[in-house]
C-alpha cells in the first residue's frame, strides 16, 4: 500500500530562512526518483534546484510560482511505493520505509525515510491535496496548481514565553531597529517570526504621515506606477548595500594611471608562441594579481570590523570578490585563495564563475566569504565611480575603462592608454595614508608591470 510522505523546504545553508518558488519541475501525478530535482527556487544568494529525497508519485504541491516559503514549510507530498494509477492515501497509516537520499543540500538528506505527519485526503479535493492520477490507459488531465492553505493568525508570545525566532539575522535586524520581538506576530510555521515580519514592523514605525501627490493626474488621481518586489537576489543586494552605507564610514580616493605598458605586457603574454604559449590572460586577471600584491603590502585593507567586539579582524587569505552583472542583477562571485593564484589560474577562475553567474548556477558558497572586492565598471563605458563597499569587507578597488587620452610621457605630450582607479575603504580600519599607499602601489604596477616582479 502506498504511503504518502511530506517533503519540506530544506535548509539551503548560509543562514537563509526563506526562498521564492521560481519554477515547478514536476506536476501532480508525476513519478519522481530519489534525489530528482522537483522545484527551482531563488534564495537571497542564487537559483537552486531542490531535489526530493523520496521516490514515488507526486500527490500535492504547495505554493505557486512566485510565492515565498520559509524553510521547513511543506513543498510537496509523495506517495512512496505506488505508481501514477494507484495513488491512494490510507488514513492513519504509518510512514513507509523508502530508499534514502544523499546529503544533497545543507541540513537534509536521509538514509531512510523519516516519520512524517500524514495528510489524509478527503473524498472531495482540497487546497492541500490532489486527486489520484487516472489509470495508464486514460488520458492524463492538466495539472492543477496547488496553493498552501492560509496559516491561522498567531498571537504574539507573552513576555514570559520563548521568542519564536530561529534566525540570528532576524534577531540582529530587530535589535538594530529597537524592536521587541515579543510584540511581533510571526507569519511562519507555528508563529515563527520571519525577516519580512520585522521589516514590516520597521516600515510601519518609520512610515510618514500620508501626503497628497505632488503632481496629480488630470483627473485628480494619484500617479500610477509599476511596483517590483525587492526580494531574491535584488532584495539581498538592496539589504547589503543599505547596511554598508548605514554601518561603514567609507571614504574614496582615486588616481589616473597610464596603462599602456600593462596592455603591452598582456598582448605579449597572449601573443607568445611555442613552449611559452598558454591560455589567454584577461585584463581583470592582471588587475587581480596587482590587488593581491598590494594587499600583501597593505594587509589593513584585507579585513573586516567586528562591531560587537570592537575589533579589527585581518585575514591571512585573500578571497577576492568581483562584480558580475547578470540578467538577474548584480552578483559578486568570490575567487578563493586569490593570493595563491597566478594570472592564468585567475583568468580561468574568473571565466568559470562569470559563466556560472550568467546561467544562474552559482551556489551560495560561491557568493559569500569574500575579503576584498575588485569592481571593473569600465565594462559599462564609464571612467569613474564611488562604489559602495561590499559589507562586511573593508575596501573595494574600482577600475574604469581604459581609453586613449593625451598624457605627458617622458616629458612630451603623447596619446596613451589611461585608466582611472578608485579605492573606497572603511576609515575605521586605516587612515588615508594607508589607503593612498595601496592605491599608489596599484597605479605603479599598472604603469610599470615590472614592479610586480618583486613579489613573484
């Protein structure tokens, strides 16, 4: 007899507490195998295909495409030990043993199907159950989208009870805005307080009194516009940038540099033939190599500030983030141990991570843990910028476009390849002298690549 098991949204790691359903990969009545991806979700970090740890027939789905679910909320139910023509739920039956799943995602994966609370299907279909699929000879009806039942309102916990929140990020967000979590009503499972609950409370406390529109439409109605939810990657970027500007006292310095010799050196490396020939070296890889050499001289900038302990933490390794623009927005993949890589290795890693960013296949681990960021905004055809530091890092090097400009070279006016370099830094970790020394060293390496030979 078929046993119906409930599969819940697993812990996707990196402190993520919810995910948005982007695309269902299975329909009600489909037969799924163990560890087969069943839904594509978007977290605050990346797109993730979620595999199901059970094999059987899908009997129900929970959540429409575009809706958000908290970690631990039901995703779907699977009838184990049945095919699409014999899906029947037995009231009160015990969970069946089934083939186990590997540890596919953080926080879930089994060696045997765990005991689950059973959902009994009534005679008439409901919002949380679906009718069994017809016999194989009969045509399969179109799948019916299944929406989760609206949770019953949960009253706030009294002062004497525990606070229903598990995410340290939610606790810190409430603490930063002076909110008492005991006074909030949780929208998650069993009254769990989610980040959205705190954000709504903050917005409600800071909402100004309504005012009349400045320029009303001819009919006297308010201006109309299109609203786009700040969630997923876009929402995560907004939160991080806002936090950076709120917490970090940043300053920016910049300098123009003659990149003619750097471009010649790159052309020579890429034009080499015979035994010395190798993969093509990108400009970004050369600039990254310059960055790691500069950070070895000025380690103050490869750091972060622990505000709770009032300490500056300097890192021994350089995990170099770089800004990548994709159709889903700006993401910052991280090249691990960039200080131990040569130009060829850096070029290959930049290419690999950029391709993953454009296809939306970056994992949360590939988007976190950076210690310094390199931002090449010259690809957008601009010369300069004052970038926002990628919190919780302490600095970011910005690179503008490399273009021919008039430049005094060897005492004479000439046309040279000129680039503007800018450094935005956390003024808590160092003073202007350190930041200026770092930027000047970078500019010297760009103008005279032979300077790098001292560090090789």
